[in-house]
C-alpha cells in the first residue's frame, strides 16, 4: 500500500488523534501509582472502544515506536538515556497491554 505520509500527517483527523494520544499518555502517567486500578479500567474501556474503530493489537508496537522516537527527538540525545528509553518502553508496554487484553476479550 502506497501511503502519502505528508498527506496523512496534515490530515485534521490524524492531528486530532495524535493530540488525543499524547493527552492520554500524559493522563496515564499522572495516574501511575495510587490510581493504577482506575487507570487499568480506563485502558480496558479504551481498548474495547478501539475494536469498534478497527484498531488491531498488531498496531500497538508501531504506535509505541512512534511515541518513543518522538520523546527521543524532543529530549535530545543527551537527556534520552538508555534508562529513560527503557522506562518509556516499560510504561508504554504496560499501558498497551491492558488495551490489547481488552481487545482480545471483545472478540
């Protein structure tokens, strides 16, 4: 499939979803710790909702890579250490795990 990346990146729908994705990551990070049970419920509901949008579990690794690359780009090589990367990978893995688990329960 030939996709025009420039066109996709400028799409209002894509931009809206990208903003929502970053807001959700920010909210999830603020809920780690004492609110983890509530966060898990939210992510499970979000995972179920994404099934209706046609999102498949195999899409999550690509989103994770894009997130990690974006964080790296914004922090720069000096601040994006291997420990920081490992932390982001772990957090995204945990968040996406709950969403994927919920998707598999819907089917």
